[in-house]
């Protein structure tokens, strides 16, 4: 069974930065890796995703220019660097790849 474990969530003030990371117990080489988020009362939405080589990256319009996704295939990890955080970025952030979901990590933006 593939294990997906996120880390790095927490509480940050508006305008601040946070990094969330995800490690997968098996190689995801050949598969996109992605971050989704789900805010209270809302549907889960795609935040960003990256292909194996990193040359194809897609972001939700709401995070373009503020978030950066990257991956390390040797370590089976994917990271989301979040800058200029806003109140509306508050959500549980989930890592996803090849049908495998993590348990999520809470990101709260609050003053």
C-alpha cells in the first residue's frame, strides 16, 4: 500500500510564507504529483501540479505568482512553497499522485 504523508502546515499571518511537503513511499516517476486543498464548506480544488520532469506545471489562477510547486524524484517528494498568503488560502492541503491521497495538513492564515 502506498503511503502519502504531508507535513509543514501551520498558522501564519497574512502576507507570510509557509512550505508544505509530501513524501510518498513509492516512486511516482511517470506520474504527475499535485497539491489540492479543501476549505470548510467548499469542494476540494486543485492548487498546483507538476509532471515528472518538472517542465510542465499548472497552477490555479488564485495562487499564480504566489505559490511554487517542485518535486524531487530521487526522494519521492513534492513541495509547495506558499508566499504572500491570504486569508482565503486557509484550508487543508492534500498531496496526490496516481490515485493516492495523503491525510492532509492544515494551513491557517490568520492575524
